[in-house]
C-alpha cells in the first residue's frame, strides 16, 4: 500500500474512533453540480455544506407544529436505538 493510501486509512480510522461516521453514496450529476457550486460560493468544503443542510432540516422538523418528528426521535431514543 502506498504512503498516501496508508495516511488516508489512518486519517479515516482516527476520525471513526472519534465518533465520525463514513458516508459513501452516489448522487445525481445535478446534485453534485449544485453541491460544487455551493462550496465554491461559500468557499467551504462539501462536508460543511452537507452538515449545515442536515442541521437546518433537522431543526426545522424538530420545531414543526405537529411535533411528529420530535416524537419519533424521542421514541427512537427511548428504545435505546444507537444511531
């Protein structure tokens, strides 16, 4: 294994040990282009854009008037599901 691959492996392992989760998926070309444009516009990494969008949507749902999502999250946590 090359030095670069070995360093990348150690980097990933270190972050996983610290609680990070690996996300590997295919997205549409359009979504990829939009993500790239957002990163260029904000001068931030793709990871930051994704985490920011997820946080905004999560908070929006948690504060929704019907409270369905909030109840779902509480029920899942009560069951001891480790997400």
